[in-house]
């Protein structure tokens, strides 16, 4: 009551306050990040070890396992640890408890990683350490392709030129490019020449290492000057490496050119990208932290014209997988529904109150309450997303309650002949406690959300906060701004004569006549409802019986057909399919297989609905990409096929159903699974390739494999299960090299000599 008196005595104060809410709200809308979901801040640190050529089981036993055991005693607040060991790469993901100090966790992981290097196999390089969360997902991809420029030059341009420009976009993370060929200075050995000169690959490697140095020579002071000394330690022309001496024997110097050829080439390709059948390089831009998806994509699109000015004319640059289209569509849909709800609510108020002034006062509180809520959630660090907007849209119909009750009660006192200020005070006093209790009851409904844990807390807490802040703002405005506006805009009402034939009725405005007609119609509806209610009460046993039959019958008939899921499925017009060919397939063979699968896909999806097909074959060159990926490939026989559909396409889920049915028949022995493609599914899956992930753990790998196979066989009979498979492969083709150490020692070789020769020859 006291606040109403202050509002009436100092009206301009609260009008200025309303204008301040309007200005701050608009600024917050502009500056607050926009995204599809709230930031799901469940911290993860990824540790990536590299040891070229080391088999996956050796990586797991000698590096991954040892490092995991040390983490459990040196790093705090670990929730669980997951790891994947590949050929020459190990990716260890450390999941932490919510609200963990991630900076402290990174320092602890870094410290123990450096300490562990001495106990790991010699030659193990310091690991890469990355930090991200569930919201770190690809938001847009850039494809570079050309029919004339070599893949190595395209990769070099993408990695060394484009990444350095795009990394300046706030919130953007850029893994290494996919596809292409990594430029390297290659030494092609001539094995016959090596044998004829009694040399090995180790000798060539030692010679290049000894003759190609990057060392300073220092300075020399002569007279009054000090001279820099430059030594030709490292050749500046590639062909000069062919002139490096290896060995002097029998009066002749053997050079590198005698047993090998040094050239400007590329590393063995482990990752191939095809876009609509053309070799390409693919750059994936990830969103990190609280950054706005829309701001990142707009930043990328803003830099593209500048980048195009400096690239060769025959290098094509295309944008793929633009998630801003889906994000904008989702946000705009929620905003549209919220505006529609506000308009319908205002129309109903206008019909019942019959006063433009009263309606305008009431609907003024709706946008101000929403803006006040946006200010609060922005201050708390939340983003504008479908959850916060959904909460505001949900609250629109409730926001008018406080103001409607206040205005209606004020009008009632005005009809009693009271002065405007007295009518406002009396009306506000009568409803103060009921309105406050009503507001608190609505807010307290959302209180249990604060006790949720995990991803559900991050998703639904912003929704609850949006509703609560809007409701509290609505109540405060109904105690301050509404009385202030009522003081200036309301006046004593004219009594409505409901006699349609009277002269007074004809003098009323159209709105007032419509209100009289509506009141009569509503009165008749109320009489019918009263009759129905009396009939129900007189036959309560019959009504309760029929009602229970309806409820139980509906549950039994409809319940089995209703699915249960964490979040509704969305049709974003994107399909991501993972294939696994025969284990051990070379990356070139897998790429050829993907080309055949692409042709089969074009037979399933009509050409006018198919946007693009991108094949990402094999393992990327860096473990950074594997950390961010939700595909989890394990070798050169794996590939991802990303399909985008045009606007107006038929159901994406129907095309997936057809591909699940037809592709395995056309390509026997190849496994197919469908991964989360849109931004919603990727965030909710938290980087996993499927929503259900079963792990079999134990010390006996063979027993684990048998149990996993048995479980898989039974799981496939569960209704609704699709794409079930075992992630690891256990039948990689390999050669076993067994060295007779005694015989090797007699010939002057050690196990180190043989291992180094194999390593240099086969793994570079």
C-alpha cells in the first residue's frame, strides 16, 4: 500500500523508471549473446598425446593407461575419464564436476602431464591440452575446392592463411582443416642404392640431422665493428639437401642424391574430403563458451568477402552447415508465438474491459516486464535462447493478471463514484495481499528447478528465471506504474445501459456497444454452464465413473503409442551418416567407396531437394579435431557423409529411414549409423556419437570383447534400437616382425637399430 502512495505522489519517478527499463532492455537485447540453448557449462579438458607410428594398443597400454592412473591422484573434482587410443594418437577426455574451477584444473593437468613425460616412452612429445564444454559444437563450415590447385596448396592456404584471420572472431575455435595434403619436405629412399653402398635408412636420417642445423654462430668483434656471423647450417633451397654428404668410403663421398631424392611433397594422406565428388579442404568453426552462435557466424560471413579478395580466382569457397539458419528460425518462432500470445491477450482484455485506456495501461506492463526479465538474465550471464524466450512466452498470459486485477478493481471503485486517487488507493489495498500471494505461488512452482543437476539444470534454469523475474517485475509495475498511468488516463465510467432499443445505447461507441452485446452473450454462456454444473453435481457418481473411464481408456489406448524422449526431435534438413568399411581399408579405397555411396544417396533423395554431400574420410591429422568431433572414427576405414537438404524438402527422418533400409543391401559388409547433425542434437549428446552409450570395462580385453558382442546381439532385439554397433575394432590387419636378437647382435645390429630403421622407413 505504501508503494502505491509513493507512486501517486511521485508519478514522474516511475515513468522515468519505466523508460529506463525500456532503454536498458533494448541494450541488453542487442548485447546479450543469442543462441539455441543456454550455455551448458559442464567442463571438459582434453589431453592429446602424439607418438607417430605407435599402434593403438601400445598407445593405450603405455601412454593412455599410465596417464589416467596418475590423473586420479593429482587432479581434483574429476567426475569421470574417457579415452580413445588410435594409431599414433591418444585422446583423453577428463569430465569435471559442475562449478569446478576450470583454470585450476587446467594447471593441475598441465603440471602432471609435464611430470609424466619422463616415465612415458622416449620420444613422447608434450601433449596438447584443450578446454571446452557441451556447447562447443560446429556452427558453420568452410569448404575450399579447386580443379587446378593441388590439395597441398589448398591445405596450406586454409591452415596458414585463413585460420589466422578467422581465429580473431570472438568465441570461435578452429581445429586443423580436414582433408587436403600436409606439405612436407620428403626424402624418397632408393633401397637398392642403399644396399649397394651398405647404408641404411638410419644413416640417411643421421646425415640429414647432422648436416641440416638451425644454430647461431654468434658475433665477431674486429676493429671498431661487431659483425654477425652467419653459417650455412641449414640449406635454403630444397635441392641443396640432395648435396648433403652421408659417408666417405673407399675414397668416395656418398651424398644424399646417390641413395635418395629430396623433394617438396606432402605427408601420407590420412584424411580425404570430397564435396559433391570434388576433392576439397574443409574448415570447421566451433563455438566456445558463452559466445553467441549468431555473432560467430556473422563474423565469419563478414570476413569471407575480404578473404575472397586475396585468394586465387580458381579457388572456390563455399559455406556449409550454417547453423544460424536453424537458430534464427527457432528464436523467431518463439518470438512470433510470444507476440501472438500478447496480442490475443490484449484483445481479450479489450473485449472484457471495453476500454482502450484500461487495455493500454495493462498491455504496457507486458513488454516492460519482459524487458526487466531480460535485463536480469543478462546480468546473470545467461543468453537469449529458446529456453529463456520460451519462458517469457509462457509468462505472457500470466503477466497481465496483476495489472488486470488492479485496473478492474480501480474501475469498480470509479463506478461507485469515488475520486480517481481514492479509487486507486482503495482498489490497490483490497488486492495487495491476494495479488502478492498469487504471484509468489506462480514463482514457487519453478523453485524445484534450482535443485536439478546436470544438463537439465543448465537447460531449464534459465526458463525458470525468465518466468520468475518477469512475474516479479509485473507485480512491482502493477503497484507503481499502473496506478501512475491510471491517475492520468482513467476517469469515472459511464453506466452502460444494456437496453438495445434505448436512445442512450445508440449514442455509445462501437466498442461499448460491442461490450454490451458480449456481456449479454457471456451471461447466457454462464447460465448454460451453471445448468451443466448443477446436472453434474446431481449425477456425481455417473460423472466420476465416465470421467475415470475416459482417463483410463485414453491412457491405455494412447500411452503405448507415445514416445518418451529428453527433448523433441527437430528436422533441421541435415543428415550426418557414419560409415565403417572393412577393417584395414586404405583411405583411398574408403574414399572410392564413399563416392559409390554418394551415388546411391542421390537415387534416394531427389536432386531438387539435395543441397550438398560432403565426404570426410579417415582420421584427421591432429588429435584436436578428434577431441571436438562427435563422430569418433578409429581408422582409415571410417568416414562421415554430411548431407544438407534444400528448403521445402520432405521429412529428413523419412530419408534416414530409407537409407537405413536400402544402403546396407547395396553395400554388404559396410556398417551405417546416423550421428547428430544439427546443433540441438550435438549439444544434447555432449559430443557422443549416439544418445545411448554402453561401456564394458575390465582388465581382460578378450573377455570384454566377448561380453560386448553378446550384449550387442541382445540389444539389437530391443524395439526402437537402431545403428547399434561396437565402436572399437579388434581385427586390424598387421604384420608381426620377430627379431632374433642373438643373430642380430652377431651381425652388429641391436634391437634399437632395427626399430629405428623400420620407424624411419615406414613412419617417417
